[in-house]
């Protein structure tokens, strides 16, 4: 499978950007970097390749998903939506910080990401409030929730299976339909005690890889057993 789950996207993104550039045209608004801050929802509605500036609250620590994402990025969310900020350098972002970021919209294996040209394009400041995860049904984890911090409660229908060196996979279903939970190595989450039939509460970043949607928990506190058969 290569070095990371998203390796092909990381390798070919610069080439795709060069191929797409002529199609934008010299007079296209999308060929000009956006300096005005827009909401994350507005940014998500723009074409891949657009340069935007957004601000919001950090939802995941830098590098929490490095084993599968192949970078040291983090989640960002405002009142309208959320997005993943992809960085190769560790800017030491953590929840409860606020951030203002300028970057280019990219597609990474189905996940919309914001890619700053330089770490200096990320402005972090303290004093923010932790983002409260949105409670959703397991089947509702989809494009509409992508980039947000979400919470589900349901039964484990498929126990943890190894997808190392990227992490571990399990399925959770509240009766509406299963959702994949992907546990990255850097999170330090011990999956050995998780069994089919247990009811668990899962908090994490609503993500996408290829054709499926998933929840990526951030730390051991994001998965808790609340019941069992």
C-alpha cells in the first residue's frame, strides 16, 4: 500500500496542480490568491486549486493522524464547517487554540484539505474554546460532516483489525448503518480491549479515504466503552 494511505495524492498533487493551472485562465478569479477571510463553508464550496484564507478553532493536535495521512497537519473548524490543514512541518497546534490560515484547497484521496505554502501562513494564538463534537448517527458520517468534530454512540460490529503501519480499523453501528473508525498509531489508543458487542462512545475527526467515510479519534479519551452485551 506504500508509505502512507494517501501516498499517491501526496506524490501527484503538485503535478495535478500544474496541469489544472492553464484551465483556470488568466482572467479567472480562482487564479488570484484570496486575501479576504472567508468561512470554512465558503472555502469548501470553491474549486480545488483555489487559494483561500480561513480562521477557526483547532480541533485535533498536530500530527495526530500522521501514520495514515503522512503529514503533521490538524483539523480546523468554525461555526459553518470544518477542514483538514495539511502540513509537513509541525506547528504544534492543539485544541483550544485559534488559527488563521492561508492555503490552497487540495483533494487528498477524497478528503478536502487546505495546504499552506509555508508554515508562516499558519497564525496560531491561544484563548480559544474547545470545539464541542456534534452528535450524529453512525450512518450520518458522510460528506455533510467531513472536516467536523463528531461523536457517535453505537455497538462495535467488527472488532479492531490491524492496518499497520497506518493503524487499526473497527466498525461501529447505532442501528442506522455502520461507520468505520480508524485509529492512527500516534494517538496512543489501545484497541486490545475493544470487542464486538460492546457499546462505545467515539469522538473524532470526520474524514474520508477513497470511497468511504470514517471517524479518526485523536487520543485515548476519544473512545470509551459505555456498555456491553
